């Protein structure tokens, strides 16, 4: 598929598979490639639900008061307003992330650094001012990433 884009942010490479613009904002689909220890700090979306599907590796997922180990082939629903986080436990991990509605999918492309589509995760830091940037999109940081 041509026209795909990728960015590096916070130890992850995010690859856009389906842009929100292509679905009139109804959904976006991304691949998140993570290095060990990379992930998402605890946060809650006020507008979006997410589905994560682990394509490879192991990911610790915390959400809804529970922790789970997700391995390749595992799927989880992350409901809006429920704090959640994830952290790659294996050397590398890759997750498919579906965001509904899809507008938040553009966030990483607004704050990340352009990347090659073939890149995996890295060790780059999260962008400065992340809490304020997320709050502008209806996302509230609630704590650290999953252990």
C-alpha cells in the first residue's frame, strides 16, 4: 500500500495502516512496533475506544484494575474512560491498534519524528509537554506504564 507513513515516538514506531481521513474519522488502524520497555503510560481516552491485537512478542497490559500478559494472537478491548497502559516485555513487540472514532490516530504523527516504515521501536523519549498535548485531544495521563 503506498502513502503509508511512520513516526518514532517514545520507544515506538507507529505505522499508519488506515488513516482516519480515509474513513471520515470513524476509525484508524495502526501498527505499534515496540522495543523492550517501551509502551504507553497509564492514560484514559474520553472520546475513543481501542482494540489492541498483539502480532508478535509479549506485552504487559494494565487496565480496568487488572493486569494481563498479552502474547502473539491475544486481543484486548480498551474502553473509553477506563485507564490503561502497556509495556513491551520481549526484546521487540508489535501490536495492531484500532481506534474508534479514529481522529486520535493522527496524534502520534503530529508529535513524533518521521521514521522509515521498516524501523522497529527505539529508545527515544516521549515528547516534552505530553500531558498538555494529550489533554488537548481528550486524553488524561493517570500514571506510569504497565510494569
